[in-house]
C-alpha cells in the first residue's frame, strides 16, 4: 500500500533544501545566474558526496535573493509537502541566506515566509513553524548573529533554534553562546549531530548545547550506553532515513539503525531533510520503512504521535494537529 494519504508530522526539513530543482533553475534563468553545473542531465541536483552537496546547496541559494523568492519558495515547498499528507511541518530557515544576518532584512524575509505559510494553512490545511538555524561551518561568531535574529523574531512562527551545516567543523561547545542566547529567550533547541560524527559528537551536543532534539543522531547506535541515555532522557531523534542512505551515512535501508534505536526505547521521528536532493518524499519514507521493517499503520501512528509531542509549537497548535491525526 501507499501511505500518501496518511496525515504526517515532519520535524526536519530545510526550506532551501526542499526547493524543487525546476524552481531554482527558473529563478536562475530569471536572474541570469549561471548555476547550470549543479544540475544533472535530467534537471535534478547533482552532487558527489556530502561536502559537494553543501556546495551545490549554497549555489542553489544564490538564486534566492529577496523576500519575494522566499514567499514563492515557501508556497512551493508546502504544496509539495501537503500533497504527501503532511499536516504539520517544521522547517529550518537560515538568516545567513535571508539578508546576511541583518535583523531588519531578516524580518522582511520572515514576513514573506509567514504570509506564504498562512495562505498554505488556509488553503491546504498544513501548518508550518520555523526553526532558525545557524550554519556550523560559518563559525561560532556568525552563529551568534543567527541567534540574535532568532531571539528578535521569536513568536508564533519562529519557535526554535538549531544548527546545521558541516558537522565535523569544531565542537558543539564552540557554539554554546548562541544556544544560550536562544534558550534564555525561550526558544526550543535542536542540533544536527551523529550523522557523520560519532557517539562522542552526540554526547557533547547534548551536554554542551542542552538540546531537546538531535537532527539525525543515527551514530548513537554505536554506543549502547549513549542509546540508553537518550532513551531515558526522552531526547528525540529527527531521523531522515532516505537522506542517510543517499549520502552513504548508512549502508542502505536494511542497515539503517532506526529500528534498533526505536526498539531500544529511543524516541525517533521521520523526516525528509532535503527531499529533492535525495529523491524522496514523506510518502516514500513511510513506504520504504514499511517494506524494510514491516512497520504498519499502528507504527506510523505512533511515530506521528512522537513527532507531535516533540514539535516546537504551542498547545493550541498541537491540539489542532492532533485532531487531524486522529481523523484517520
């Protein structure tokens, strides 16, 4: 069966990384920007490995030069997500790509994204919240700038703060100041860790940044004591199996540790990360998990419930989304 119509909750989605390649190519043509090298012969994104993926990602972002583009991007991404049954989504948004970290410029970009999100909720029934994300390989000082943007615009739409980018640059503690800023402002916290780094990177992220969620976190499986710690503490892993498989962070679907983590009591959730880059959708993720591990409707309802409980939203929004999940 296909799980396309099942309502879904997604917590780990990069807004720019969810841009359809045709959308980015169209913007490049409009602006006369030559980024033809980032596409393959079929018009999809082309990259060799994770480092090359980051450079292709950032090249695609050069076409997103103003609030209008982010309005159009948000609409396109939410239309695609809604077509796969997503009723609640959280997206990582980076001030570095939206005004270069200037708070005034960031507010304009943010207003455009919020307008698109409000329209999509009205027309498509999908709710979006934003998690401001610093870019790890841009360094700790730039992370403080991203955190300032997050703190200054915290509200109904911006509810969290996190870090993405090249995981092996620096150590988590190098970025603790920006996370402290966000925590003091009342923002929820997440951070990418354990996709490429080992269990020590995950443990340091939990200890030094005080996050409630970990992006990916799959390499925790290499340390049973850490798995037990994560399970006991209730920390949630934002797992993106299709992304891990395509980038070779996992050997393949059958080798992916998500089932072992879940069986060990870890709170795991399902997301697509940068779906067009990895040729995936939330439907494909559910279908592949069902085929690989024999998970059924009850498993996916439980995974949705875990994701909703971990969502960075207020109780009113959580209750509204819960009603949509219970309708099936």
